[in-house]
C-alpha cells in the first residue's frame, strides 16, 4: 500500500508540474526553437509573387524616401498599369498614408489609385498603452485597440486596405500572422489577406474561408522563403526608368515595400534567426500560405495537456512493470512516433507543441531511472550490510577455530598460553627493531606486523601430529625419535594446506608457512627440515628461531629445567653466526633487557590462557 501511495504521489507531482509549466509558459521559448527546427524548411517560391523594393538603388537615384514617397508610388502604380492587358493582378503597397496634405501630389496619388482596382495599401492598429507579451500565445494579453489608422478619406473611398502590423513573439521572432480585428463591430483584415482576396477574385479561384485562428485571431506562418528569395533585384527606380519591363508582372502579385536597412522594417523569423527578413517579404510568405492553403493552426494546449497527462501516466505505469531495457525501447519508440505524428499533422495544418510532449516523458524516464537506482542502492546497501555482518560472524568463527587450534597445540605440547604470547611479543619487538635499523618498509607497517605476530602463534601446530610419548619424553630422544620430532615443521605446513587456511589472509598465510617450516633452520645450514643457510632462510623464520630458543631456555620443559636470563643470553649470543643470524643477535643483545621484561610480564601460569 505504501508503494502504491508513493507512485500516486509521484504521478500527481508530475501532472501538477506539467500544468504549472504550461500555464506559466516557462518553456515556451525552448518550444518555439524546437518547433522552428522541426517545422520550418525552405520550399518552392510561388511563381506569382514578386517584390519591388524601395532599396538603396532607389534612394540613391530618386532621393530620400520621404521626398518621393507619394509621388514615386503614384508614378510606379501608373507605370505598372500602363498596359491594361499586361498589368499585375494585385499591387500591394506596403506603405501607409494617413494624412492628406491637400496638394497636387496627394491629388495625383488619389487619381492614380482611383483609376485602377488592383491596389491594396496599408493601415495600422494602435493598441491601447504598451503591449504586454503573452508568452503562451506569443501575442498580447491586453489586446485592446486604442485607434485604427486608416488611409486618408479620399484615398480609402475606393482603395482596399489592410493593417500592416507584424507582431513578434516574446523572443523577438515572427511566427504568426494577425489575421483580423474588430473595429466598431466591423471586421478588418490584414494587408496580406486583402491582397490574397483580390488575387483570388482576379483569377476566379475559391477563397479559403476555413482558416483556423487562435483566441488572438492569429495563425502560424509556414515560412516558404528565406530572406531575399522573393526579391530578384527589382527596385522602384529600375521599374520607373524602364530597366525592368512591366509585362513580366502580368497577373502577378507585386509587393512594394522597404528593402533597405535605413527604413527600419526588418524582423527575425522562424525560418531565419541569423539574417533578418524585410516586412514586405514576410507578407509574401503569408500570402503564399493563404494561396496554397498552408495556414497552420496551433492545437489548443488544453487538448495537448490532456494528451500529455495520459501519456506520462501510461509511461510511468509501464516503467513500474517492465525491465529497464524494455523501458528504453518504449521511450525511443514514443519519441520517434511523436515527432513523426507532429510533423505529419503540421503538413495537414495542425501545429503541436514539442517541448512539453517530449520533455515530460523524459522527466518520467529520469524519475524511473532514479527510482531504480535508489532501489538498487538500498538493496546493495542492505546486501553489503548483511555481507558485512555475515563476514563478521565468519571472522568470529574463524577466530574461534584459530584460537582453538593454537590452544590445542599448546595443550598438546604441555605449553601454556603465555609461551605463545611471549613469542608474539619477542617477535614483534625484534621485527620492528630490524625494520627500523635496516629500513625494511614492510616491518614498519602495523598491519603486516600484526600478520607476522599472528603467524607466530602457529609455529608449532605440527606438534599436534607427534605422538605424546615422544613429545613429552623427559629424557634425551633417540635418533629415530628426533627424526619424528623434526617432522612437526613440514606437518604444520601440510596442515595449513589441507585446511585451505580458512580465516587467514594471504600475507598471514605466507608468513605462517615460512615460520612453521623454517624456524628450526640454522645460520650454518645444520638445521632442519631443508638444511638452508644464511639468507636462504626466510627472515621471519630467522627471527622466530631466536625468539623460540630464548623462551624455551628460560622456561621449564619436560626434558629440561629452566635457565637463568644470564645463562640463556650467554648461550644465545654465543650462537651468533652459528645457529643464528648475526644481525638478529646484535638486535637481541641491544634489547635483551626488554626481552627480560616481556618474559617476566607473561610468566608461566597454568591457569591463564591466551
């Protein structure tokens, strides 16, 4: 039940997070960029759309734009309509004339435009106060209109016009066309749509009345052309001076507008965020979308939210039931299928969000991985804890068996636990001193010293296999009996092999084998079992030989009485270079008082164990 509650809570958090992200538009900028990348691609330019630019060539030849804006446009309209049989279907003037000057220039402009029926000019919406961007719909939340600037009265009586407003998204990019507005209950259309209507009428085509708009009366532009692709170098000046024959515009759409940076009419678009596009070209893209019925409609985020919630719920539930490798396959298939569906629907005119429909499943996937990681981590930690506890129990068992083996050896030899403790202490003392004096790194390592002294207590385990009659014989051994006694070294090593040395580390085992097998070897080569001499005898065995003989001499055994410290030390020192390594005997001599203290501290006590 707790697991179910946990999963329900996680799912609710995912759903609430999705709703908040969509409601407050946190990821819209990223979504725009993804949509631009997937949806926008260059296509064939419509053969009936031309741009005549008010470009630098025109300004250089005709003067500054404000000097000839009305007279120049008048001459251009007259020039394009000289031959009624070869005139354009529509002339779209991407310019605005709000004020009448009541002079000869305005009169000529009105007369020229009234004589023809193929001209559309621009108007402008004035919004109430500064516009506030609505990231969600990339438009304006306060869409209140303060004023609508139309062409002056005489001009608008017979001339069609539409508003030229181009609204950027919150990231400064043009992606949508504002299609229509209501002014005093009268519907006003965009400049591009008015041109489209006139073009359809002149060519006897069916007008598309099924344009789907969002709540701000917008539709998404599918940019066909990149900057410069509608413009073939046709400028106002070149048309007026006859460099461009006007018959090439027969039955075409001719857009006249700013085509120089000086006139400040450039914008970034979803098809190009590197190079700006002139407003007249943006209108060209909008008109081509209208002609080809390629206006795109953004699917309501309410519907998309429902789809996202269903998707993340299904994916999360599947992630709880399937193995990770199958989950990876499902997510890969989902992403591929969703992108394919989004692109296919876009071709049909419907625009889906990408970031929300792809990001939230990724979040679900990450949560799935994190959950699995945590579960595995907890499982591993529990296993580690169990293994650690199990190892501790095994270690205790091995220690018990080890101590038992040592005690059995001591009991078998009629030695006490103090003998083993003393030899450990002697061994620790002389080994450390040897390491310091002769700079042996391993003999300075506390861990290795512990392993060596642990191995020391096993030096006589082979005596378990020696008959008691020989082991405890009070008198001198016969030659045959002594040969049997000598076998306790090799027998001890064999015992370690047969038992696989459970509970001993590799280092302890190595030292134990050397000490057990060679602690009765002599420096002069007359020891046993192999008769090794000098440095051929392992160092730990050479040190153990001194410790073992020293403790044997100062304590009573079945075959001898104990000796005094002085007698023992005299014998030990006399065997330097004979039975013992001279270096070790030198260390023994330097530390014989410490050896005495160890011997006294752990004197024979039959009631004390290791």
